[in-house]
C-alpha cells in the first residue's frame, strides 16, 4: 500500500524526473487522460460499493490512444486522487505516475493488444467466482449470455499476474466480451468503462441466477439451446434507441 505523499507531490500533472537507464521519461497527463482517470476511479469505487470486490482486489483500466490508464497496486480506491494517475504504454512501460500499476497488468494489456476494447474491468465477484470453481462454462440459464457474445467460458487457473493467466484468459475470451477466471473472478471489456462495468454486473447476476436455480433440491434448471441464444443475438443488434 502506498504511503500518503506530502504537499510537494505536485498538482494534477505528474512531475517529470530524469529517467534511469532504459527507462522512459514519464510525462504529464493530458486533459483527456485526466478526464478518463476520473471515470476510471469512479468505476473502481463502484466495484467496491456494489460488492464486486473487497478491499483492493480487482482492477480497472481504460485506453486513451496508445496509453492504458490502470488502477495502481494495493491502493484503496477511496484514497485515489487526480494526482495518482497511473498509465503505461501498450508495451507495459510506465509513462504516467509513480505508483506501481496493478499486478494484473498482463491481462489488461493482452486484451488491448488483441481486441478493439477501450476499457477492462476485473473483479472477484462472489457468485461468479463460485461458478468458476464448478464448471468450465456458465450454463445457458439466461439469454443475456448473448450480450457477452455467447456462452461464458472459464479460463483455467493460473497464478495471478502471470503471462500464463493472461494467455488462458485470451483463449476463454475469444469472440466474447467476458469470461470467468477459475478460482479467481471475472474479466469483461467494452468500448467504454460503463459498458465494461455493465457486462461485469450482468455476468455476476447470471452466475447468481444459476447458483440459485441449481440449489433447489430435486430440480434441474432448464437451459437455453445454442439456437435460442443465436436468435437473441440477432434481436440484440437492434435493441435500444437507434440513431
């Protein structure tokens, strides 16, 4: 956990220090990055308020151009300020801030490098994590699986923060906007932080629904077929306000 810095920490812009050998100069946050950081912190705090994470577990990121803003490691979200903006390039080298980025940075970068995502939300949601210990794919208990691209897969377990976990996640995420991480949690992405968060909340809700239905003694939940899910996917393309 980072210690609180004194009044000499500077303003919103991060002070540039002389780089060490092989280390890039860390620049000041641009206006669009500062705005995105505010949205990121608000989203991270929401994961706690909604019970999707406990303490500093989970992490959030958003892409602004070629820079990925990400929650720092081990810092409670309610302590983050505009001066704490933390950002890395797509190569993982830190370009903004002095706080160490989340240990799950490999997962976030893997998503940005292989998809068109602009935001990623990772949580340790209780029901979703419970489901990840029971099955290799979330049963099709509700048609909203279509909003995540199809049946939600479970990425095999690997130690947090490793390239192995990032690789397992990418396989589970293929053609999907969300997946479960075995004995770990969830990961969703979207074109905005709001969309990525909504997908996380929807995934947790579906997991809770399946666990609730499957817990009734003597009864087995009815599940949707792949054909039924495909029909929903078609209908969702025209859902909501158009134009």
